[in-house]
C-alpha cells in the first residue's frame, strides 16, 4: 500500500505522484490521509484502489471549466474540464471528496468533477461536488453533433458497454449533473440539485444510453433533494434518444416537477427512451401527473433491476 499525506508523513504528498509511481499492470491500493489536494488527477491503468481517511476531509479539488482558454486560444470544452479522470477498468474509490470548484454553469460552462470511463468502476461513500456536468459516466455517445464537441481524453476510445457503481455517495450539481452512456447503478445516494434561479433549475441526469442496451441509469433507495424552489427540477432528460433511467424506492423532494422528466425538445424520444419509477415517496412523487411516456413499474417489472442484474448485464 502507498500512503499520500500533505504533512509529509506518507510516501508522497501528491496523489498524482503516488499514481505515477505504480508500475503498469500491477494492482495497487493508495491510502490518502486527510488534507486538501489541489491537483488534477489522472488514472489510466487498471486495478487501482483509492481509500481516503475520511470522506469530508480528503478533498481532491481543481477549478477547470469549459470556457477556459487553452494555450492555443481555443476553449477547453466540457471533456477537458475534469478534476479527476479515471480511464481504466477495476477502479475503486472510498471515502473521498472530488470537487470541481469552477462555479455555476451560467458563468463558466461545463465543469466536470469526475470523468469516469471504464468497466467495474466503484465509488463508495464519496462526495462528488460541482455544478454543470459534475459526473461523466463514460463512454461518450456514438457520434458528436458538432465537430470537436467531444475533444478530450477519450474522443477516440472504443465505445463499449461498461458498468459503474455509486453507493452511499453524495452528488451535487445543477444542469445534467450526471450524464453519459455507461450502465450505472446508484444505491443509497443523495442527489443534491443547486438553485440557479431559472424556471428549471437542474436536471439530475442526462443519459446517452446506447440503443439496444438493457440498462442505463438505475437509482435504488436514493434521495432527490436540493435547495431549489418547488417544482423546478427535472429527474432526467435524454442527451441521446435511447436514454434509460429507472428509479426504485426513491425519495423525492417537493422541487421535482410534476412531469418528472423532460424530452429536451426531442419529441421523437418519446418512442425510444425508457424512463420508469417504482415505489417512490415524498412530496415530489406524483406518478399520476408524470409525462405520458414515463412508465410506472409493478413489483414484478421492478424486480429485474437488482444491483447484481444491472452490474452483470
């Protein structure tokens, strides 16, 4: 095990230095002592585990953002704005806060806290803090709509079906703050929407699930909350038209819009998305008022959305 500590009591004072010290192909665990690690971290090899001393006191933070200018005068764009990148399989993180500190999207554009692309990626008891586009669950959609729109570390990566698990996590943001094409299972997480004083203040999710993929995002026993006014937050909208989001046993605050979901001005998606709920509760759970294309599952239909089924699909 490698230890990282700001007070020089470990092997390294920088998390990136610790990552860089791991021989390629060798599984490794990195223990991170309490401290604020103001650095941009990239992990590009499989079988790395990060364990923080405590979720609230191990903070990896940086403030890159989409409208930031690059040395050549171009804008950084969404996919080069990340604080933390994991582009690898069999990665796990425990007890860590990952933050993009750039601020509200209206001011800086997209600003990714965690860019996660790979199979069998696990975040447990972590905080992911940002504003617009907090968590990217790669891979990217099959095609970009604007040339250069996907410029970033995985623009040329193979588009493949991957699985990610987020358990006991706190994820905060505003516009599309969980987005991407992975199959991702969220269990016992708190999703916190930030108010930006708009008619729709936040969209918790914007999946780009691939056509023919059985599972997209599944939320089990999660809490959808925030600091927004009533009826001003949407649960999901489709980044691509085969988006899939299923919510089971979740608690909804009063800030959820009656329709629950929106179509992002893509009426054709009504026939292709799969948005569904089961056994919700709280003032924002109004199944009788949901958009016509939203499914209300019965017990038998909901039974297939177990963590095991989703993660092994």
